[in-house]
């Protein structure tokens, strides 16, 4: 047990002894809801990866700025590519992005929000694909939005 863990346990025992209550067993690590599987959990027993994307904020769209926040569940976004990375646990991957059905896309492994500027006023869509290290798409989302006509853009 790490030194801090021993110190916390000893403090809990001292406090409960001083109060006359029996010491409670410490909660196991990861007992809190929402924790990812420990890195020692084999890949087949991990839940499948999924992608969550927020809609752009109207205030930013009014300025001609599209900011899309996203997160991956059961997969870490990192700039690591290739078949050898398929065996890493917990899973790793990246995203592919296509704007307005373009014939091309770009890949991003930063995990940072997507920021797209200077789209013309009107309806647009951004497709985001959650990809494994070999670029196989595991989940995908399409965000539709309208960039309003705004002053200051000529």
C-alpha cells in the first residue's frame, strides 16, 4: 500500500477510535461510479467505444466561429497510429473530420475541441468519426448547424 494510503487509513482508524465508532473498511479504488476500467482489464471485457459531440454555441456561430466539443467514452484520444496500437489497454484512437461532405477529411489526435472558422453563412454539417489506430471507424456523429449572416464579415 502506498505511504499516503497507509497514512489515510491510519488517520481514519485514529479518528474513528477517538469517536468510539468501529473503523470502516476503505472503499476499493475505482468503486466510484464513472471510473474507467483499470488498465489491467483485458480489451475484450471493456465496453465498446462511443463518441459524444456537443452542438456549437449560438453566440459563437453568430461570430462565424464553429467550436465543437467532443469526448470519447471507453477510448483515449491520442496521436498514436498503426496496428501495434490496437492491443493497448485502455483503448486508444483518434477522430476523423469531414466538413460539408468534402471528398477529404483530416485526422486529429489532440482531444481538443474542433474550431472551424470562416464558413459562409448558411447550413453546414460536420461529420466526426471515432477511429481506432488503423483508422477503422468505431462510432460516428454528424452535427448540423446554421451559420447566421453576421456583420463584420465581408
